[in-house]
C-alpha cells in the first residue's frame, strides 16, 4: 500500500535528503580518480555511478534515521530540535525503524551490485553509524567519528571501481573526514549551552568556543593539505589544483561567517558553503581528467 503524500514528505524531511550533496560528490570523485588512466567502457562506468548513488542514498538515509531515532529524547528536550518529526509525533519510532531497515537493505543491495566481496562490510558500517549517535554521551571525539564515517564515501567510490582500497582512496577518506569533523565542530557551537546543561559532550561544550573553532580551522587546513598530496600522488593537473584553491577559499569564507561571539550566519556557513565545496571540486576534477 502506498504511503500518503504527507508521510512521504515527513520521511524526506527526516533524513534531509538534499544534504546528501555534502558527501555524494566525493563518492563520485573517488570513482572518477579510480578509473582515471584505465580503459573503462562508458556504460559499465555509468552503471557504477548509478549504484554508487543508490548506496549513498541508502547509507545516508539509514544513518539519519538512526540518529533521529536514537536521539529523539535529546531532540525533544532541545528547543532547537524539538520541531523534528519524532518529537512532534509526525512519525512513530516503529515507522522510523522500518524506514532504517529498508534504507540499510538498499545500501546492501547497492554494495552487492558494485562489489560482492565487500557486502560483508555493510553491517559494520551500519553499526558504526548507530554507535556514532551514542558517542556524544561520553566523549567530544564524536566529531571525528562522524567525519570518519562520512569520509567512507570516496573510499567506497574507489573500491566500487577497482574492487580494492589504495593509498589515494585513503587520502580522500581522511580529507573528507577532516572537512566533516571541522564543520561539525563549528555547527555544535549552536548547542553548547544545552550540551553543558544535559551532560553531553562536544568540543565547544567541553573545550570552549575559541579552542573548538581553532581545531576546526586546523582540520580544514589539513583537508586542503591532503587534497594537495593527492594532486602529486595521482598526477593530476591544473584544473584539479584550481578546484582545491576554490575549496580553500570557500573554507576561509566559511570561517569568516562565524566566530565564537557571532553564530548568526551559521546556516549560510554550514549548509550553503559546505554544499558547494564538493560539487565544485568534482566539476574541476572532471575538467582535469576529460577537459
């Protein structure tokens, strides 16, 4: 039986499917760099891109569903998140559990179609997604756990093409992990007071905003350094360097928008600027490889 339209909108809002744009370009980037310099037939490669997209949508939907389900009590108590679907009763816990199971199954199917030998990694990845949701209850390292999980996107894209992980893929993984951890630290500043009052952990809550913002800046410098290392390792060209330069400028702009004493432009820094970084780097890399 088909779901009513309002329920479908609720599920789409639950996982914020539009935010897949953060990691999806890097999954494509991993696949493109993996195929670079190798003879590849067009149709099989585009089918790989299709299943990479399915895998990303399934994995991210499962991850967001788990986050909303596990944190529903925290979300209910936090004024910033009290309007989410589970606290408001627009979706039930049972419905979200079914949704998570379906998304995880979609993720597993896509991994099987891409690389049957790696389908055994689906369960550990899903368990890691669930485990991340509990980390902020006892450690500020939660930002880095999130980064390492989302950073799997380009590693998975590379494996989908070559059926194995190699050094460039690991560099991409760590670069995305550094980027995500950095902007997650910045975004956590919004909940610093709530986290401190409720015994939750984040770098802003545990170490203070100036120190947290400094660590975020270091992580974003590290991201650029890793991308430059990739330039030498994969023998990329000037177009790719241009994309890295634009990414660096966007990160500088992001840090100019927010400060420990002014979080008023957080949404612009977090959603808009970060949404552009991966897309433009992918575009410049395509020009580099096939321009």
